[in-house]
């Protein structure tokens, strides 16, 4: 009986060993071990030159040192199983004003066999290979995670600099990919102040391709928005740590000139803005909501006919737009006011007017205009800076608020037909505080 049990155990162990042998190991491309390739990469990296090899290796130092290694791992079977394990992980939605994508937990703790095998290759063999080729001393510390970029996902311009990060890497596990699908790794040139200027190179993701680059004060890059609606940009990425490059003094941009609020009659608000938002009680309600969440969506804010007129003009008119940057801080088009259509200039008149900033003060509880109520310290500073007497401030303020109250009273009945979407922005009105009372 004991002999039979030992025989069964031996057969079970034998089957386990056979199964382990059938698993494809994770091995780096043989080309990367070629002495000529390693020597060429080493010389190009240290000399700031370009190196290419027909086997699928390309190193370039413009706009900053980076390298593309095609066919990084040998086994397609291993890659397919690795992709399967990664897609079965739990992903977390990451979203703010810089990025939108899904990210896994730290892969250093994952026990799936192919993920563990990839980790071993990257942490040991590839790290040693990088140290030899780039002549860098890299630490044992390696950050690694998995990211999914799908339709409309994006990662805007940044430089990856964080204490200890030395080399960034990305391994792509994507379906056949075109530049028209978006999701490219865009590299930026920089100006004399080490600020990003424009995209000078875009790397299209491809299956089993690993890209690495030096993390430095000029390593500005982005993942462009994924435009494809049915493709998933799956990648494993992270950083090898080492001694950081010396960073130049941080550049401080010159302060932009501020445009003064434009004096205007309060009638402008009634010509353009949905009357619901001019009700003082509703403004108190909006402010309460804003104070709780620091943001609020005011639907149907402009009068429908005004909105359509401006929207059509912006879309159909040949306006000359100038890109504003640097792209790691802002990226939008700006047009000179003189070149705008008449209705757009009128809308801008509204948005820069004194009555509008008083309205914003009511919505937010912030002192966005010198007539708005604020702390005693703020008021004292404003008195010193303003070229207007206290009596004139009070007179203008009282006149504006009283006019708004009277005009809204006449229009209260008409405001009842406002879109239901507007009324869904906030909760039932609660009188929390008094807003915009004339100052003593």
C-alpha cells in the first residue's frame, strides 16, 4: 500500500515537472547580447549620437536620449500568456487634469507565473544589460505597473522627474497599431529655459517593443489621446532608479498682465445669462454647493439664442488661433480680440465685465472683484490699491445689486419655464449666509 502511494506521488511530481517544462521561459532577444550591438549602443549613448541595427534596435539622442528595442522577448507564447494575465488584473481608473487611463496595482507583488517571469527578466538581466550598455550604476529598486489606455485616454506633457528615477521603460503589448489610432509616445523639444516647446518625434506602439529613455530635466513626453474606439493600448512600464541628473534652477515665468474688469451696465447679465442664475436665493444655493465640492456645473448658463450664435461663429469663422504654452503647464489656442466675430467679442465683453465678476463672487463666495465682500485684511489691501473712494464703491455696489433684484422680480414668472436640467445642479435652497450686502 505504501509502495503504491509512493508510486502515485512520483507520477504526480513527474507530471508537474513536465508541465513546468512546457511553460515558455522569459528570455530577452539574442540580438541584445551581440557584442557589436552592445558596443554600438554604448558608444552612441555616451557620445550623443544615433545608432540603428537592422534587427530592430534604434537609439537616438534627439530630443533626449531614448532607445527602441523591437522583439524584446523571444517567445510569442510567453507574450500571449503574459498579456492574458495582465488583462485579468484589477485596474483602477486614474483621472485628473493631467491624465486619464487605467492602472494596475504594483506588479512587484503579483504571483502570476508570467508576470513574475517578466519581473525577473527586467529586474535582473535587463537591469544588468542597461548598466553595462549605458555605463550607469542602477539600484535594485525598480517601479513597475501595468496601464490600459482606451478610447479618449491620455497622459499630457510631463518630464517623469522624481527623486531617484534614472531610466524609464515601457513594454508594449498592443494589437496592430497605427499612428491614426492615437496613443503615441510623443517627445518634446525644449527651449533655453528647459521648458517643453513642441513635439518633434512620435513613437507608435507595437507588439513586444520596449522603449526606454533617460529621465532628465528635458525628458518631456506625453501619451497622445487614444482615438481608436476598439483598441486597447496595454503596456508594462516603470523606472529603474539611480543617481539623478543635476537639475538646473527652476524657471519662473514672467507674470502675465492682468486685464481690469470692464465697467458695464448690469443689463448685460440679463441679455446673456439664464435668468435662473440671477436669482439671489439660487446664487446662495449654488455657493453652498460650490463650497462643499469646490466645483459645480451650471447647465444652460447662457440664453439659448446667445449660445447658438457664439457657438456657430466660433465653428464657422476663419479665426487665427495661436498656441499658448509651455505644454506642461497649458496648451490651448488663443485669438486676438480684434480678430473675433462681433458676437464673440460681445460675449467676451460679458465675461470680463464688472457685473459678471460680482456674479462669480456670489456663486463661489470668493472675492473676485473689489466690490465683493471679503475678509477685513483683503478689504484693507484693496482700499490701498484701488483708485476709487469708499463712497463711490458703496454707491456702485448698492446700485448694481438693487437693480439686479428689481429686474429679476419682474422676470421671476418667466424663469419658471427654465430647463429642468438647470434645476438639477443643486439641492433645495438653504439660506446659509447673506451674500453681497453693501459695505458700511
